[in-house]
DNA sequence: GTCTATAGACGGATAGAC
DNA sequence: GTCTATCCGTCTATAGAC
């Protein structure tokens, strides 16, 4: 690859990132399903057809946002440690981080965890990002001694439910998020009782 | 009111019900946000403008569906008894009924519990139906000795989460729904421990 | 009460000039 | 790589004839 090509692809990647950033911003305003290519192009100082230089379709833009969203979830929980000696504290911190992550961006939450975009679903490659995210969570719970599949399912339901209620009924508050520690205690007591 | 007027308003009500039934059917196919007045009219053998004889706007149709949806939730749980002597069984049955209700119709679930329709939210009158539904649930939990607001919030999160996971990851199965009894036991043990 | 016709807007995507 | 112009489709809603 010649240096010129290298520079060109770097610029291209930068513009793609700029478009995606603008897409998140517009999705915040209009909802993830309300994103339009005309508005998106205007936001980055282009006309709609020029976007097709960077993405082959609107679906490809959603795909890129989907993948980026799960990367952000990785980052949001990467700093948290797993301490088997303090299972409740560890779990509470992870649940609260998850609820906070969902609350942090309504459209991202819609894109990653609901089927809010009519006629679109993640491509296989994009979907792989979400599978990897789940596998990592399962591994961390394994370090806390939780291996039962039903227990895992119960915990995902609990986390998803706290986030859903927080977003639906108190989007800017902490009413459900602050129940994270209670939820962790409740869940771990159940695990101890039924293992 | 003359007999003729009576007959006329009866027919009108019947046609309205027919339109709503067709609306649910189409929403099942195209998603709640994908409902279009053209298709809806065609489904009942009309053209789109004729619908305006029965509903003043598309939003009014969503409103009527929203209210009907909460009535259906009432009906789905009306047959269930509340037996303080068997709190776990009572709660398990109610949670499972709720998950089954959500699973029974994806678009109804979208309409009632998510903000899946861009630009629409329930009118105040319609919203009152959902408030009444929550109040009834709180009263029934009171009969089981559960009064703490945080406990109520934890239970709504748990129920909503089971339903969300069931719908998102196993829409035609029972993977999360069958955890209803576990969830009830887990929750009630927590209530006993923290009251 | 139902229709045709249409307003008026918005959407994704493509052709072809520059 | 970006543009203008445009295709072709979508939609809700209204006017006015019958």
C-alpha cells in the first residue's frame, strides 16, 4: 500500500467516524428510527447522495452504529473488577453500570436491545458483537461461582428489567438504577439457596 | 335519542371495532410503527379517507388501541386469585400471566410498554388506563403483605425484564416465562429478609 | 358515508455532470 | 468525492363530487 493510499483511507475512516457521530446526535433528537439521510448529510455539511461514498446503504449505517454500541458497552464495563470475595459488590456495580449505560443514550438502547427500527435487523457480522458481549458476561459470572444457565437468564432479565423501567418511567432519575444493590443481594441469595 | 339514532351509533361502534381488529392484525405483520392507513382501510374494504369518518386521526386509532390493550391486560389477570396463604404461587401465576400477555402480541407489547411509535404518545385519557392498571397491581400485592415502594419497583422490573428477554430472544418459546416461579420465590425471600 | 383526486411533505436511492 | 436533478415510493390528511 502506497503512502498516498494510506493517507486517503485514513481520511475516509475519519469521515466515516464523523458521520456516525452525527448520526448518534440526530438519533438522540429524532429517535433511532427517525434518522434520515438528508438530515444526517446536512449535519456533516454534505448532501444526501454523498453519504453513499462512505456507506453503501442506510442499513450499513445502522450496522456500524450497532457494532460501535456494543464496543461502548465493553468500554463501560471494562474498568470494573470481578472480586469473588465481594460478590454482592461486584454484581451490584456491574448491574448499575449496565443500567447507567442504557440510560446514557436512549437511541443506543433502542438500537442494541429492542427491535425499534422497522425493516432493519443487524447483519450477521454485527450480531456477532452482541454474542461476544454476552459470552464475556457469562465468563465473569463464572468467576463469581455462578454457572447455572437459569441463574444467568434470571440475571439478564433482572438487569434488562431495571434498565427498561428506568428508561420508560424515570429517564433522567435513579429510581430503578439505585435498586442495583438490592437486586444483586436478592439474586445472590437466591443463587446460594438453589445451588 | 331516537331509535334510529341508536341503531346508527351501534353500527358506527361496530365498524370502529372492526377497524381496530384489522389494525391489530396489520400491526402483527408490519410492526406497530409500520401501521398505515391505506393498508388498514383496504383490510376493511374501504379507502383511506373513509377511516376519517370513524377516527379523527391516526393518533386517535393508536389511542383506542392503547386503551383496549390495557383492558385486555385487566381481562388476562382478572381470573387469577390472590391467596395470601400461598404468596409464592399467587405471585408466580401473576408474573407468568404477565409474561404470557406480553408474548401474546408483539405489537401490543410495543404499544403499551415501549415508545416504539415515533411522534406518538398516549393522550391523557388513554394514559389513565395504564395508571389504573398499576394501581390494581399495587393493591393486590398489598393483600400479600407487600407495601414497600422499592419492593414494588423491584417486582415491576423483574416482570418487565422477564417479558423483554422472552420477547427479544425466544419469542415463541418459554425460556424466561418458565422462570416465573423462581422469580417469585427469589423476590418473596428478599421481601421477607428486608421487611 | 364513501369515493376520487390531490395536496404537501418526506423517505432512500441512482444517474450523470463536474 | 461532491454535487444537482430526479425517480419512485411512502405517508397523513383534506376538498369536494356523488
